[in-house]
């Protein structure tokens, strides 16, 4: 049943019937047969198609463990050839694994909606927490500003009082006693020397 492709280049092709439509397939891709276990004609291959691993996980809510038993092909990454190769799965097999895991495609959509609602409510809660934290921070900032302002006013009062209160020491020329004079009150105090 196996025959080499014409000209000896490219992957070998098989001749037989398509596993999907039953039509006689002049060429069946050996890579697809080895990877997916299906002999598909060109029309069925185009109709079924391949899906990347990341799309399979996001569209059908499957994990790596769910995809591991499925057949796959590696293709060069179209974004950048130096990046890791993409793992491609047969779309019908991915849908089958999703139905097996979730029960139905409608159940997948319901779970996607529930996850979206959960993300939305988590984001709303985060915004509320952020607003509460902002209000608390504003209150702390206002308290700090009031304390700084009160301290600055106290320092200004102390400086003003220090300016007004000047002590002048005078020595009486007759007695030789020291006298302190405090301005502006002009009170004199005699200071004893010990």
C-alpha cells in the first residue's frame, strides 16, 4: 500500500481510502497518518484543519495533560523561525477531547463565561480596594501635612519668642555686680557670683 512520492522527493504518500469520507484517495499524507492515526484525503484535511496548542488551550479550556495523548505535528513558528516550533493538533480530535473533559461545547462556553465573570468581579474588587487604599493614603497624607504644618508653626513661634527675648548682661561700674536685663520686659535681676 505504501508508495514513494513521484520523483522521490518529499514525504512518502499512501494510496487508499479516506477514513472520513471513504473516497478513494490518490494520495494520503504519511505524516498525518503517523501523527493522527487517520488517512485523510486533501478535502477532509482542509475541512478539518489544524489548531495550535495555545489556541486549543484557550478555545477549548484544555490543559497540557489533556492534549498530551493527542497526535500532533511540529511546524516552524511563522512569527520567528528562531523561536520554538509550534505544536499543531487536528481540530476534530481537540474538540473530541474537550467534549470528553467538559461534557459538551456548550459547557465550555458556560465555563468561559463564568471565568470572565470571575475576572470582571476580581477586577472590580481590586478597583474598590484600590479606591479604599487611595482614600486611606489621602487621609494619612493629610494627617502628615497637618503635623508638619503644626511643627513649622511651633518652630516659627519659638524663633519669634527667641527674637523678642534677648538677655543683656551689664556690670554695675560702682559695685561691680552683674545685672541681667531681659528685653522687652526690661526686668533686671542681680546675679550673685559664687
